[in-house]
C-alpha cells in the first residue's frame, strides 16, 4: 500500500497582511498605560515636593523669632530742614543812644521829663534861665547897629572924597584912606553880625531838646541846679533796634558769617524766642581772653526788650535743605557701613543709609540716600532684634509714632 502525501497549500495572500494588525492594538494600549503611569508619577513627585517645601517653610517660620516692641521703640521718619548751632550768651545794648549835654551855662528853671518817659525828636527836655543870654544878644545887636552906622558914615565920606578927587581937590592918597575906612567899617559890620548870631544861638540853647525819639534812661540834673557847658543833663535810648554783644571763642569764628540767624531767650519772657542776625564781628580778641565779640542786630519793634538784659541763645552756622531726618539713636555702624533697622511688613530689614548734616544737640541727622519720609525705623538699642526677625507692637500707636523733633535747637545754658 502506497502512502501519498499531498503538499500543503500555499498561504493565502491576505493572511500575511492581517497578522501584524493583531498585535498593534495591545502595543498602543501598553503605551498609553505607560504614559499615564509616568504622568501620575510626576504629579505625585510635584505634590511631595510642594508638601516638603511647605513643611520646610513652616519649620523655618517656627524658628524665626518674633519680638514685641514698646511704644517708643519704632518711629516714622519725617522730612524737614536741619540746622547746626553754636551756643552764645551776652548783653543787649541799644543801637542808638545819646547823652545830652548843656551847650551854655545857666541855672535850670525846669525839667519836663523823667526817667522811663517816652520822648519824641525835638521835644523840650529842660529850660535854663535865659536872662544873661538875652542881655548878651541885646549887647551884640547894639554893637551891630553901631558898626552899621559907622559903615554908613564911611560910605558917605568915600562918596565925597571921590567927588573931590575928580575935581583935583584932594590927592589919591587921601581918597585911598577914605576908601580903606569903608572896608574896615564893612568888616566890623560882618563881625558884629556874627556875634549877634552867636548870641542868638546861645539864647536858643537855653532850651534843651531831644535829638531823637526814645526813652529817657537817666536824668542827671534837677531844677535849680546850675550847669556848665558840656555837663550831661539827660540820657535817651532808642529801643527800636538793639545789639546783642556776645563773646565767641576765636576757634569758632570761622563758622560765623555776616547775616547768620540767631535765636535766643531772655529771662522773664518764658518760652518766647527772640531772633536776630549777625551784623558785625570784632577783628580782635578781648583782653584777657581768646574770645571775639560778635554783634547781633535785634529788631525790637514791640519794645519788649530793654538795654542791659542778659540773653542766651545760639547762632545757626549750618542749615540743610528739607530732607528725611533720622534719629541718631537709630543709626548703627556695621562692617558693611552705616545702616538702620527698618520695619517692613512686620519684619526687621537692614537698610544702608548715607548721612549728611548732623546735629548732636537735637539728636538727628540728614539722610541723603537710603530712606524716604514715612519709613519706620527702630530707634531703641535692642540687641536681640536682628534683620529677618518678626515684630509685633504692644499698642497700634507705637508703630505709627512720628519722629518729629523740635523746630529749633534749645539754647544751651
């Protein structure tokens, strides 16, 4: 028996084309699942990182100290002009004063004013007995009349002599003599007229008048006394303008210039401030000291000040423009330079600053760079407070207290 085998049929053409499509779908599914798994893994990683960062920030926040500040520990920067002053003291003296003296001798008939009274320019202060002066005026007037009569006679003789000379009855020498008599008579008239004027002035000087407006500070004579020429009778002062004479150490003179402002106080006027300006500087030092006198013009329109009062004040030697002013207690010197501790969003921030003019008496300094008006700074020396620390305030007003210094430096005593 013969076994026959039949050869297998060749594969159909479409069988090769369908086989790859059977495994492509699972591969795509696996790919999608892999991508989804990767995205989930990334999301989980990000969430874990965020949670770790939050935990680290919370941990750091727990470690950052928070300080409670008192009311006066923080102040806000204000903007104004700062000045530097030089203390001084001295006495006030009237700029205009006069000691009136008698010009003629005579007995005082009356005095019309007393010490402390206000007088105007030209007002009668004193009258002398004028009998002697009137008699002298009468005598001089008589001598003038006599001289004028002699001049009249000499003039007539000169006219007659001129006529005779023309007729050749007298010589030229005789005429010259007559003419000379006229010249002498004319000179006598001028001399007598001058003596009359002197006598008239002397008579007017028996009434003594005020040479200026002011206040009588001293009456040197009384009615019934006799005065001689150049004897003082009254002293008058004008208080509208005063001069403050203050000695200043010669080492400080280079800081003083004409026109600088001066502020001072006088005992008895409480907190009232008076002002003046430097008018003159003495070029030499006072004997026995190394101080120079500085003369300060003071306007005393209301007459409140008096001569001889003692004043204490200061000269403004330097003045800044309007700028932020920081208390010197807030300024710190670090290795990196000059800084202040500012409070920003309840955090302490180290702020570098550039300072200008300083006033140690007021305790303030001009800020040229680094701070603006309104910035809050720590003015107390709190060693435990460092940059980056948090702060709270015991009262709301303490965080908004404004550092407003006095408008002018208080005079040194």
